[in-house]
């Protein structure tokens, strides 16, 4: 059985195309594995920033005069109407 040049060329093209597909699959997997730690770091950093921002809004900001008033009160009692209006 004789195989002509065109058949050999077609077989070579098919093998070349298969090798190209295999190479592309391999490279895409390598790139995905290489980028996985970067995605994790980016996600962790974004989560940390969101946590910090949410904590900033929850931190109480008190007037230093109010804190001094609380320190000088001694026993905890209900403030009078004048004291309440002064700090509201």
C-alpha cells in the first residue's frame, strides 16, 4: 500500500493541530495556577479594607468635654435636664 504525499501532509497537519491544542491547554492551566495566589491576595486585601471602613464608622467620637464631665461625675446618676440639653 502506497501513501501519497498529500495524505502524509494531511496527517502532519492533524498532528500539528492536536499538538497546538494540547500546548494551549497546558499554558492556560499554568497561567491560571500562577494567578490564583494573586486573586486570593486581592480578595483578602479588599475584604480587609471593607472591614477597616466599617470599623471606622462604628468608632464612637465623643467630645472631650463630655468625657471630662463623665469622669467628674463620680457615682452614676441620671443627668439633669440642663445637663442633657448641654450634651445633645
